[in-house]
C-alpha cells in the first residue's frame, strides 16, 4: 500500500477529490521521514549514553571506601575529556550511516539558528528560546538527528557566547539527550494538530527540568563539602548524597529551570504549528532516503 501523507496537513492532500475525470491530478506526496539510523549508529548512541550516565551519576554509585571519592575534584575533568571524544564518535557514526549532504545542510541551518537563539535570553532567569527549536527538530527529524543537532548547537553557541569550558561536553551530551527524547515520543506518523503540540509542550516542560537537574550533577562535586551541608561529600552514603543533591537543586536552580520550562511551553504552543509545518515540508522535499545524484554534462 503506498504511503500517503497525513490529511491533517492541507498542503499535503491529494487534489482534486471530487468525482469525474481530472486531466491534471495531483499525486500524493510522501510523508516526511526522519534521518535514518543504522544498527551501528544505534549501538554507538547507546554506548555513549551509558557512559554519559556514569559521567553524571558517579557520585551516587561510588562507595565511601573507593578511590573515586579521593579524586572527586578530578573526575568531572576526566569525564569531560572522555565525553568530547565520545560525542564526536557518535556524530561521525550517525553522519556516516544516514546523513548525506542534504541532511548535513539542514543540520547546519538548524544549529546556526539554535546558536543564534541562545544569547537572546542567556543569563536571564532561564529564558532560553533555543530549547523549543530542539524539541520540534528532534520530533520531525528523528532521535539520531536530534542528538547530533543538540550537541552541535550547544557547541556552536558556546563558541558564539564564549562559554567554552569543562562543562561544555556535559552540556553537549545533555542537549543531545534533550532533542533525542523528542524524536522518541509516540505518534510521530499519525499525531498532528493541537494534540501533538500539547504532547511536545508537556515533554518540553519535563525535559527542561531534567536538563537542569542533569547539568547540576556536573558542578555539584566541585563544591567544597565543608562549605555547605548540600554539597557532595565523598564519605557520605549514596542515599545521603542524593538528599544533599536534591536540596542543592531546590536551593540553586529551581527558579532557572522553571523559567526555561515555561518559555519552552509558551513557544511550543504559539509557534509550534508553523515551525513543524516548515520542518516537515523541508524534510519531505529533502528526501533524505534518496541519494544525491548528478546528471552528466550534455555534449
């Protein structure tokens, strides 16, 4: 059975639909398909995610008697260097498997747009409009493209704003997860209209808090345990450190994360419909599954 577009998009309907002969019928357009992923890309993405979880959550798994606690100040730096290599490997693997010239061009445009949006609200109560673009792009173009877009956008915006430091690899990985999660939401082929916007807004709200919470794990081990009872303590049990971390999040980043979540929801509900249509139209015309060919010059 041929694959037809969703009738919810008026621009994609097959016309005309009335009875009688039509000398110039409009053929049905194909659905916009996300950038494909190979098994090798999926494996690389899964491995880097597992290592990333370890890079963020090691304070909760290290026992007080282990040598990890003695290097609490060094571990974030070591993981930062490792994550740079791993994120690069995943991006290269995804690019090799399914991102041709057309997908790379779209990646560049979206990454540049996201990098330009980030300074608009940087440093202002979590007003970060780039997050809604990551949600919509990941939704349309798929989890693999979303992960690569999130990592590249964060790297580009850091160069633009001067935010390069040991925290950058953690931001790249977190933003990659943020955009990838939107591509894993259900109903990618059928759900359209207001219901889809509500789903994306709800995801953006929850993921905005998750992003801030995960990024708190980067800097939390750097805090001197003697300075505060909410800092990481190498001699404390995992349960005690978890309680300290939750108190740290409530005391330091709750307001910032709330601002990010509210802005993401507001932009998704107000601008989501036209942006989704534009992304799907561009994806459909790009036809990522078709190889780019060039006709030989005519004599």
